[in-house]
């Protein structure tokens, strides 16, 4: 699984970082970013974080 945040559209709500802090964080500029790519076993949580994004800027690609 590969995850990407399209930062230009991010509003910094922090939902993704709350749901999956192992992968997402809020950077110093207040926008979400991928802290590290997900390890196996986090697929469902990463997907939940992506679906919870109110502006749909999280892209999830399967390997």
C-alpha cells in the first residue's frame, strides 16, 4: 500500500492524524502529511482515515 496526501487541498483538520497517527501527522504548516508509509496490517485504518478526510485529499494505492 502506498499513501499520499495532496497537500494543496488539505484544510488541516487533523482527522487523518487522529485516526492513524502511525502514518499521518500535521506538519509545522498545519497541513497533513505522510509521516511514514504504512506497514502491513494497517490497511483498514489507513483506508478509514482516507475516507474520513472531508476534502478527499488522501490517495491510497494498493501494491
